[in-house]
C-alpha cells in the first residue's frame, strides 16, 4: 500500500497546474496547427466561447452535485466529465442556431487531454474530501489517502489512460492521419467516455439504476455523441 500525503488545498495546486499545461498545449496548437485555430475563428464569434464557458460551468456543477448530493455525506461538487458534457451541449446548440455544420473541437483536444492528465493528480492528493477516490481493495499499488485503507488509485488510472490517448493522437496528428484530422475531437470524447465508464465501477458513488451511477449514463451519452459524428463520415473539419 502506498501512503499518499493529502490536503484539500492540493486540489487547487492541481487545478493551477492543469490550467498551466492546458495553456502550453493550446500554445503548441496555435504555433503548429495555426490553420485549425484560424478556421475556428472564422466559423465562430464571442458567443461561441461564452456558450462553451457557461455550458461547461453549468454541466460541471449540476452533474457533479447530482452525483455527490446523493451520497451518504452530501456535498455540492463539480466534475470535469460534467463540464465536458455541458460544454458540448451548449456548443452544439450554438452551432445549430447559427447553421455551423462542421466540427469545431479539434483545437481543444490537446489542451483538454493535458488538463485531465495533470488535474487528476490534484484530485488524488486532495484526498478523501475530493470524493473522487476508488473503492477499497488490497493491491500492491493501492493508495492510502489518510484513513489507513488501501484503495484503487482511480485518478492515476484515468491520468495514464488519457496520457496514452494523447501520445497516440499527437503522433497521428503530426502524421496527418485521417481520423486525427477529421475526427480528433470525437475520438477524444469517445476514448474519454469509454475509459471513464470503466473506472466508475471502481468508485463508491451511489448507484442510480442497477450498478450504474450518474456518470455511467453521462458517458453513454458522450459515447453516442462521438459515434454519431464518426458514423456520419467526414466532419468537414477545420484545416489542420
């Protein structure tokens, strides 16, 4: 069992680090995939980014709290999965209202993936109060978050899974593989949803229906969204 030093304020350190690496990722995209950024600017306006921000914030707090308020120790919370789902809904509604048909998510893939990879470590070091910990299990790599109980380090699982995706995606994008150029964002959403769906079984969240909690159903929705875009063929991508 691995003893992890924890403190609630470590979460804020993780958040700052996540935003910092996301910014660096966005800077890389701007420098090396400038055409996609310019294409995004041509298809959108400030309302796009306002919708994205508002939808992300509402989704983060509504879905996060919908999950944790059902717990034995109810608290108001927020979630990156909820932020992703809320932002997607808000942006797709904005695009529908203004007749924008193509995918606009490509430039966000690298910053989002980097933010999740780093941010999950902040969740780990925040300890039990963060309510993102795993179920108890006696494992050589189990983590003790201050209560002497060995748990699945689900935060590390997710961080490593998204690091694997980013490595594959980055290589494919540099080599201009069709799937990365045309459906990079949808591939990101699908991979995130599938791996997160799996890790949810290792968390002590209250079930909603059967063994499935709130986020299982959110991940099913995100998977359906991504698969519908991919099944539709070319996403009329922004230049990459």
